[in-house]
C-alpha cells in the first residue's frame, strides 16, 4: 500500500487529543477508507504507567467492527509522546510490530509528528512534519 497522505485536519485533531491527555499518552486508530487515511478513532489508554500506552484488545476489536460496518478499516495506530520526540521508544519497537501494527503515527504536544512503518529492525520513517 502506498504511503498515505496525512490530512492536516487529521493531524490537528490528533494533536488536540495529545494535548488534552498530557502528561499521559493518548492513543487510537488511524482510520482509512479505500487507500486514504481520513480520520482517527480515539481509544482508551489502558495503562496508567507514565510514558506508555496500551490499547485494550476488546476495545480494539469492537472499534474495528464498528469501522468495518461503515466501509472503513483501521490503517494503523497513533499515540503521543508527551515528553519526547516522535520517534519509537524501545517499548514501541518491542510491542508494536507484526500483523496488526500497520502504520504508526507518533505526535508530540508541541506539534511534531512522524509516520513510521514498524519492522523487526529499525522502523522505517515514512513521513514527518510539524504543525
Ligand atoms: Zn511511543
């Protein structure tokens, strides 16, 4: 699948989510229709640990089901780094790869963002920018 264009309004909406959740991490799904990432679906961060996020498997399955009923699908996951750069942490690299990983968007409350393709090795940077 080609690298998606990240619509500005989508990045701004996720940035608002990141700022609202600071100092915790926000998280959710990137939502696609066809080949386009068109929106996001915020999900509950199931961990209270600092500098971490966890998406509950049941929450995720329910969200995916809702999306598919309306012709949309999850294209990846977003989360925020309240205190660090939008680069995958060791924990991100350990946990977020595999069949369900999809694209990984990381945003900071300051407006920096980066879209990654997770791999077993170093993640591949697809796009980055600042709002
Ligand atoms: Zn992270």
